[in-house]
C-alpha cells in the first residue's frame, strides 16, 4: 500500500514563494481508513498549545507501539523518512538545499540529537472549534526546510473558513514577533491564493525565505474540531543551519 501524500505529480507554483497544492492526495481507500482510525482520544489527551486551542500528536509518540493504529504508525513512519524527503526534493529541486547522504542525517523528531542534522515530523492536529483565526499572518521557523498540511475535516463539518492563505509581500520581512508565533504584523501583504479546508487536500511549501508568509482564515459556525496533518523537516540546532535570516523579537 502506497501511503505517500505525493502520489500525484503536482504543478509547482514559484510565486510569491515555492508551493503546490494536491487535491485528493491520498487514494480514497487509504484516506477513508485513516479517517476512521483518526486518533482523537490520543490527541485530546495531550497538552494543548496556542492558549489551549491546538492539540498535536507528534511522530515521537505516533511511532511508539500501540499509541495509534497500524496504518497511522506506518503513515507517520513514511512521512518522516529519507524516502519521503527525496520525494519532496524531486518536486522543489534546487530550491531545497542539497543534503548529502540524507539517509544518515534525517530522523523523526531528531532536532536536538547530536548526530542528526535534519529532524522530520508528521503530526496529527486538532484545533478547538473557535470562530476566529487560529494562525494570523506569520512565517515559520527559519530552520524549517519544508512544511505540508493535509486537511482532514469531519464529514459532517458545516463550518466555513479554516483555509490556508498565501500572502505576497510588498516589502521584505526583516523582523518577526517570536512570542506571537513569528507574526509579521503589517508586513503580511495581500492574499494571492487560498487553499480550501477540504478533505484530502494537501498544500506544501518550501520555506526558503522570509517571503513565505501564510495564515489561516477565521472559521465561522464551527462546532467540530478542525483536523489536519502537519508534515515537516528542519535543520536541528546542532547543525546551526537556517534557510534564511530574520530578527526574532520576543515582544
């Protein structure tokens, strides 16, 4: 069974920064089984983030025996692997940094291990049903190489919003509010594309500059949790390597 969210070859969009969107990313049978086996109980048993509205079950837990279903464990294992990293590299090409011998330098949640240079993660995520934006315009950690988001809304979800928004800056972002989730304030720029909060839809971007400003639109009439899967890779602290430089202020 092929579990990769990149089974369909996407069209790479390079402006305002490199990203792509894949609808119906997973085969229907795979998606339906993951949906049936969604680890809601395990997720809601974790310590919430973002002022109590966001729950994350990270790969360091999902890869343990008996925490999630066999399929979810295999899904997390593949999307934190060197093989998946190579898949992403094949799409972004030279936009992504060259990493020699990636098999020996990548590991799940290995960001602070001395021998590892890339940490990968595959997180199941649930946001509380709140009628406001869970993430205002921001950029991600400068050490992050790529980030992907797979939407998995409840079948009976009737809310609107919760969409991934691509921003285009008219000025260069040089400073962010780290305590505010690396918010960019008035440097957000205009929204040039919106990815609907739609089942089995993937959006992924290469975090190659401070241009990668993105946000989540406010939900309306939310009564169910907002479900998604985050798939990322980033250089660890030991590697002392970043994709770009930005001043991070603790405001």
